[in-house]
């Protein structure tokens, strides 16, 4: 056989052998994906919102139920329980465990009826109540595959325990905010709400700027800096800030800026009451386009009612019944408000120090965007006031009322919500806290510019002891 024929024969033989051993494209196995952490959780949330995807979770549950726990890894960690509501014919809940490090595990549920109900004798007793808080979990870990993905599956081996410091912090922030709002109520009378009839234009312009323009600025900054797509919880934190009313800090800064303190106090009071309905509405509207999560609007409403409106009313009743005591207590409660803000920032940041290492998320762009938002709020407030042709004296008050928000309230709402909406990196809290610091810097710079941009007659500035106390 010639060399040419031999070469042709060998080539043909290799082709036949290769063809016989190759599988059709449709028969080849698809690679198994192994998502983890935040990416995995976001995918689960997105699937959960589509009722047609319910069978995906059925397959995951089946795979988790079939796991052999022999030789499983034992692990103890602090983290959160996540609950996703799955639609479809069998509406049910799907549970995940998230470690503080960000690792996510599918929680394998016991098959016994009532095993997750409060009072059962299993480690799963009262499972749904654990969603609200950080917990210490002791689990066994294995892996399972379903839907072309590999998951880490966890089984509870001991009853989860709530962290003592987390419990203490939770109680402290609720109590501090409640007392701070009582203190605000001590400075108010029914006459402060009646200012809407005496100077309606200033009140109307202030409300429009606070709850109309400021949220739109938050949307513009959040989208303009790319947070809407890359880090939606930072974007949502900006919306949260824009949805909260002004606070006692805006009254103080208005006094320092020689603006209309009476108007500032009245705007704070009126907008605080309006925020009961407006804040949940704004959060719901501007988060509706984000597919990864849903804001519990009813929960925000209840939080605002219990921690804002009720204590505000209590303080006003005390002022009406015991005016002398209320006036004496004002300074103490004002100091308490400052302490509450510092407490929230310091303790909240301390418990999330690991997040500062995420400079890609919390980098220069983040800090500059938050600072820009508070500065734009002050500028927008001034422009709206001037467009309404009111005095510079009132324009100063509206400007600061728009740019200086009740960040203690925003941070408290963020902390109460973030563990149940999947805010992995505490972005809503961080955004609120950084805004709380930025507004002081921007406020001082803006006040310094008032002399040139919003000049007032010396006689227009409030200088009485009563007005100073109101601030």
C-alpha cells in the first residue's frame, strides 16, 4: 500500500471513530452552574416573582429533601433567615440562610406537619419569626443539584438563638427614636400647624419641594450614577432619605442660617404627619421597577405610625397639659436627639465594619453621590422658594428643610427592613448614615453662601430667646 493511500485510510478511520464516540449536541450534558452569595439570592428573588417559575423551587425542594446528611459539614455562624413567597398552584414559602460573609444556603425543611410552627419540638419551631432578626445558626451542610445548578443545602441541628447585642441594639434604636419624636412634640403646639393658614404659600412650596422635587432628585442621582442597575439598595436608600421629612436638625440649622424658624418648625411638623402616608407611597412607587425585591409598604406605614406620629402626638399633649415642664425638657430631648443620631451611626457602622472593605460599592462615587443629593436638595428648595416669589427669609428655611432630613428615622427604617428585604451590604442604612453626615457639611457651606445668594435684612433674622428655643 502506497504512503498516500495509507494516510487517507488512517484519516478516514480516525473520522469514523470520532463520529461514533461523539454525542449529538442535544444529548450532551449542560454544565452545572454554581452561583453563590448575593448573585444566587438575587436570582432566587427574581424567579420567585414569576409564578410560572414555581416548578423550579419544587425541584430544589425535592433535591434538598433527598440529601444524605452522612458526613455533612457542621458549621456555626451569625446570619439571617430569608423567606421568599412562591406563587403558582401551591403558594408557599421558600427559605434561605445567609451568613454575614454573604454565603447563601438553601434551608432543607422537615417533612413532619407543623414542624416549623411555634411550639414544635424541632429546631425549626417559630421559623417565620426568625426572619426579622440576626440569629446564630448551628447547621449541617451538604450540596445538591437541581435545574442545572449546584446549591449549598443546610439543615438546622440546634434551635437558632438571637444575638444579645442585636436584641439590645434593636430595642435601643426604637426607644431612642420614640423619645426623640416625643421631644419634637414637646416643641410643638396646634398653632404650629395653623401656620398653613397664615402663610400658606411657604408651606405649600415647602411640601412640594420636600415630597415632590427631592424624590425626583434622588431618582436622578441614583440612576445617573448607575446605582439603579449596579447597586439597587443604594438607590433605594436615596429614595428612603427623600421620602422622610425634615427633623429638629433642620430647625436648628435654619436658626443658625438666620432663616424663618417658625416656618421651619411648622414644615417639620406638617411633613412629619404627611410622611405617614407619603413615605410608604414613594418607596413603593420608586421600587416597583426593581425586580429583585419588594418593599413591605404596610410595614413602613406601621413603623412610621408607631415611631413618629404617636410619639409626636404624645409630646404635643404633654406640651398642652404641662407647658412649663415641656419647655424645661426641650433642651434635654434635643440633646437626646443628637445622641440618638450619633448612636445609630456609630453602633450601626461598628456592626458593619466589614462592609467598608467593599470599596467598589462604597467608593468615591458613592460618597460624592450622597453629598450631591443633599446639596441639590438645598439648592432646589431655594429655587422653588424664589420661583414662588417669597422672601429670602422664608427661602432659607425651605432650602434647609428640603436638604436636611430626619436621618435618624431613615436609618431606623433601614435597619428594621434590611434583614427582610435582602439588603446584603446594609446599603440602605449606609446611604442614610452618610447622608446624615453630609447634610451637616453641605448645610454649613450653603449657610455661608446665604449672605450672597439669599441676603436678608438684619431685622428679619430671628433673634429672640423663644425662637432660639423653638430651634
